[in-house]
């Protein structure tokens, strides 16, 4: 792609406007004026070290009004922008492609209000997920979303990507839990739809466009969200299984027998566990190797009742030969360590260099076949091995079994065109043939922008473009990305 010449180049005069407006400590500048401030590079690079932009200016507004003034100025002067939360996104959506101005939300990080009866939390968009969840813990509530990046991702970023995470099967998607949004449009208009109502059928539900909008129509500044009661009895079981057929049987049984207390059902193949072990050197929770592992979590209000259910379930699945081996966490430390074998996967896979990440919705019966087909293709191409010259370290599968959401990851020593050529468009065609989705939860960003047609019809894409043009006629919001 080439830089779009419609966008203005940043000048000293622009920078002066912003620094006068926002005050000291609210901008990171590099190369526009003489006084370069902090290191700008962390804002230009993504979590995977795959994408790198060239911004010279990062702005950190401290209020919705400031976001409004910044955007209006950018819109009037044709300055392109990228909204940025915790920069943990996995599709290159949160960093500039060229010299777009980064609007970083980290200074808007307050909890605005919490209603202890209804469980409605209102936060600034830049509030870190874990900070909000720790606050809720004190009140006996839980944030309805949890994911491995919780220590750095922002709630605004979660909403902008419609993140799914580890407990979607229990608490549902943000499209249901988010009750209201405050956002700023590129022309500076403040959209105050920060409703706290559970039910509100008065016309189009426009806030839904911002949920999963990936910063292409406006900047989310505030979020109101319905939080469930925190369960005081939490149990975790870690199981080893001999085939994907048996994983499906175990899932079926877990839903039937654990029903209302089931809060996560996660899948990990042995290849992913092997790579985690090679990085952490931790002792695996189960003796011997099994092709598949599942992590089952239950959350309920009565530990005796939950323990009884879970023990009965485990007895049943072991007796029937569905599960080959399993362990039950005995305390909070063990719960954390078992979760580590699942939550630690993304970070460990990055250990060797680069990772090709695919986040797919696939009909559950065929979910794992894609990993096998991909591994076969990469093996046949002679690209995998232990030698320094073999680019691929491992082809692994893991993900949110409970949501039919597979993460197919190819860990490499370095990003390598030969590997990419084997994977794309192969993976997208494979998924499209089965009417799956090429992005279940991470979004499209820059990484998948050319492939939207594998999951959406021309009519749908045309409607999306019309909406984009309506909200952002100058096209300053997160350009070069999916729309
Ligand atoms: P960023 O990465 O900063 O931005 C993501 C996108 O949202 C960009 O397009 C950006 O422009 C836009 N954006 C950010 N803030 C705003 C705003 N205020 N207004 C408008 N647009 C905005 N994702 C899942 O769905 N499920 C998982 O289980 C999961 N696990 C992860 C585990 C790890 C270790 C990592 C690194 C990532 C994981 N992710 C997961 C991906 C990522 O963390 C989530 O998508 C997260 O929601 C992104 O939040 P963020 O604040 O980091 O956003
Ligand atoms: C996960 O489920 O671990 C996240 O979506 C991150 C990833 O896919 O690696
Ligand atoms: Zn995930």
C-alpha cells in the first residue's frame, strides 16, 4: 500500500495546536519539532512485532471534550488518526501504517460509577481490564470478559474489537453486555449513548456499530456494561484426551452435567503444550502425553454442590473412557498454574521469532481438521523442523472450544514469505468452504483486510462501506485497515 496523498503532513503548527490544547505530558513527539520527548517507538509497533508504523505524534487526551477537539481539528485539517488502547490487538489494527497520529486513550482511565444492585459499571475507555475487574472483585462482581492480555488491554479496546475471551460461553458477547457507549465522531460530535438500561427498544441500536468497529467510525470514550455476580466457588479441571472425537464427547457431557456452573471449556493440543513447556520448563500437570487437553472451569455459589457435580462428571468421563487422565486444582495457586498452560500459549509461541495467527469460527465437528491439514501442507513443503534453516517451529491448535473458535498458530523463527504463501489464502479458503468465519474474535485490522470477502457477501461489504462513509466522510479514522 501507498500513503494516501489526501492526508496532510504533520507540521509544527499542528503540533502547537495540540500541545496548547492538551497541556504538558499529554503528547509524545518525535521529529516534528526540535524537542523530541519520550520514546515514540512503543506506539508504532504491535504486540506481535509484525507491524510497524511511522507516527511522529502520539496524543493522550484526558477527557471526552479533549478527544472531541482533537478529532475535529484532525478532520478539518485532513490529518489521519489511529485510536490506540492497550496495543494488545493481534491484527495490526492499533498501530499506524504510515504517519497517522496515534490517539492513545491511557490517560482516560477512571471508573466513573458502579451500581451495586444492578451490577452496572461505567468506565472511561482507557481503563485497564484487570483494574476494573479488581475493583469489581471488592464488590462481589466480575467483569463479563476475561483474556490473557487483561493486564494491559483497555475496556475501550475490548469493545472496539468485540473481544471474546475465556468465558464467553458463560457470560455472552459484548454485543449483549455493553449497555451504553459514549463516543466521539471524526467531526467532533459527542455521541452520548451511555445508557444504563438493560432494555431499550427505541429505534436502531447504533452503539452496536462501535462494538467491533475497530476504531474506523469514531473513538469510544466511555462504556457502560452489565457485570454478573462473582462466583465464590471456582474449580478447574485439566484433562488429557486421546482424540478430537473424545474432546467433543467431553464437551457434550460437560454442558449436560455441569450446565449452569460451567464457565470455561478451553482446548489445547499437545503441540501447543510442548512449545509452552519448551519456554517455561514447567512440569506439565499430567503424566505422559495426550494428543488433546481441555481446561474446564466451573463457577457457582455453593462449593459443596459444585464439587459434587464436578467429581461426578470426572468419574463418569473417565469410566466411559472419554477422558484418559485428569487433575483437579486443589487451591487458588493450582487454579492459576493450570490456567497458565492455556493463557500462556500466545506469549510462549512468540519465543522463537514470529507467529502466523489465525482466529477462526469453524463448525465444531471439523474444528481440528484444519490444524492437521495445515501441518500436513507445511510438512510437505519441507518448512518445519528443528534446524536453524527450517522456518517453522510448530503448527499448533488451541482455543475456545465452547464457542467453536479455533486459534491456528504457526510459530516460526522469523516471518517468512514461503510460509505465508503456504498458509494464505489456503486457510481462508478452507474456512470459507465450511461457512466459517476468518475472524472469530480478533477482528480484521490490517492483517485480514484483504480477506473479508471470504466471510462476508458483497452486499454486506457495500453496506459497511456506506456506514463508514456516513460516519467518517473524510476517511481520517484508522485508514488502510479493513474498510
Ligand atoms: P488495541 O490493541 O490498542 O486496539 C485494538 C483495535 O481497537 C484497534 O483497531 C484500535 O484502533 C481500536 N481501538 C482501541 N481503543 C479504541 C477506542 N477507545 N475507540 C475506538 N477504537 C479503539 N482477543 C480476544 O478476543 N480474545 C482473547 O482471548 C484474547 N486474548 C489475548 C491474549 C493476549 C496475550 C493478547 C496479546 C491479545 C489477546 N486478544 C484476545 C487480543 C486483544 O487483546 C484484544 O483484542 C483486546 O480487546 C484489545 O484491546 P486493546 O486495548 O489492547 O486494544
Ligand atoms: C487466546 O485465546 O489466547 C487469544 O485469543 C490470543 C491468541 O489467539 O493467541
Ligand atoms: Zn482467543
